[in-house]
């Protein structure tokens, strides 16, 4: 799979609590999220759900290398957010946020112990998550004469398109979703077959 047209995220949100470390509880939460703002909202929800927690540390990695965020939330710098992000990156995940809720157990863990604890919580929750592959796709809206309908449907089937809508009036209108590069192929092919009479509109690329 091409790195430029495929990315890996997680299929759904998940929660895992690891064994206590010197009395402290560490609960990992993983979320498939489109942007940092949604991750910040989820962190607020976690604070509402865990008002007695000492820290909610987290990291987020978006759909490109420059979309990252690490938050230590009062822990020593580099001991929480960075280890969490390192695990996310190590698994090759994108559009994923992981938060770790800590309930302090009364014993300090030291910087190395904290980094290992937050890393372990992140590893544990992501290990339980089912991965989901997302690919760049486009929506095609094609309007053609009736005589070309069979040809278009066969072409869309060959390119593994999902037909979303089919309407009939004086012409046939078909809306389909398919891989971005295949959308361009179908568009070019139908333009040629209809001698430019097909009306074709492509959406912007999106991940799905």
C-alpha cells in the first residue's frame, strides 16, 4: 500500500487500565479523531469522568507529520506526552489520540519510571485496538446519455466503486465513491467514450 494514499488509524475508541505501579493507577484511552481540537474535547470529558485524578496526559498524531501535540499536564517535562506519542508513531498510526489518566498512589516514580508507566499504558490500550486502513477517495457525479449507462456501470464495477445514488430523467446521473486515482481514471475514460458529452464532477479527496 502506498504511504501517500493509505494511512492506519484505529477502528474505535478503547480503554485499558494497567496494573498499579507503586500505588498509582494508569488508565489508557485511545481515540480515532480527525483533529487536535476533538482530542482536546475528549480530554475535557475525561476530566469530568475522573475529577479526582492527578493528571490527564496525552498525545495526538494527525494525518501528516507536522500535526502532533504532546501534553505532560504537570508531570515532569518529557515524561508523559512524549512517551505516549512515541508509541503512537512506532505503531504507524495517524489521526489517533491517546490519553492516560493517572491517580497518584503516594509514591513518586522518578522521571524514568513515569516515562515507562505512560508508555506502558499507551502500549496496552493500543494493543487492544483493531487497526483500520483508510485510503484517499473521491466522490464522482457523472451525468450521461442512457446509451452509455451500461458502459459506465461496468467501468465502475471494474474499479470497485461504491454507487451511492442513481437517478433518471432525460439523462442518467450516477454518484459513486472510489479510490482517488481510480476516480481520475474513470473520469478520463468516460470523457473519451462520450466524446466529451459526459458531465463529470469530482469532489476533493477525503480519507475513508
